[in-house]
C-alpha cells in the first residue's frame, strides 16, 4: 500500500487513507462479508429444465 502511494506520488496523508480503506475492507470481508457472498444452498427445483438427464455423445 505504501509502495502504491509512492508510485502515484501521493502525500503521506493520502497514502494513509488508502491503507486504512484497504484494511477496513479486508476486515469487513474477514468478519462476515465474504461468507454471505459464497453461502451455498439447495436450489428450489432440482431439475429446473425439466427432461431427463442425457449423456453427451462420445468422440473417439
């Protein structure tokens, strides 16, 4: 984060705000934001398209 601030030639205060924002986002995802996005549950209808399962033709 400090390296990015130096590359962009930002003042130290602006670099510190950038670092704080990134760390806050990281903390949010660690505490519960990420789990909410990746939670899995069973679909309401298991066979949403209807028909029977078909196998793919074999190519030899």
